[in-house]
């Protein structure tokens, strides 16, 4: 994983029955397509990722569990990314 990679988050489990409340996670609540662009590294072995519904932070464990996968690797441009404050 690196800055510029496209990632996809797995869909949530379907409701067990029609009486179960709808999922209220970040992605379902934002009606997201769950595809995001890795923008920058973040503390605690995680990444800041921009999705169609906003920024979210995922960690390396999300990738290791298979909840998120890289679907397209970004090209390295050789430039250092700096944080603007």
C-alpha cells in the first residue's frame, strides 16, 4: 500500500431479517461506492483515505483481515508529499 493506490472496502453483512435496523456505518450511511484513494499515512499504522462520502482512516489490520483490498496501484511520481497546515 502506498499513497495514490485505489482501495475498495467490502460490503457490510446483510440484515438478518426485515426487523433488523439498517447498517449505520460510515459507508452505508454515506451511500458510498466504497472505493477510495489513499491520501497519506496516518498515526498508528493507518492510512487516510478519501472516499466519495468523505475522508476515513483505515489501518493495516483492516487490509490484513481482508476487509479492504488494493484494486489499483498508483504510479510513483518520485515527489515527496508534505503536509500543509
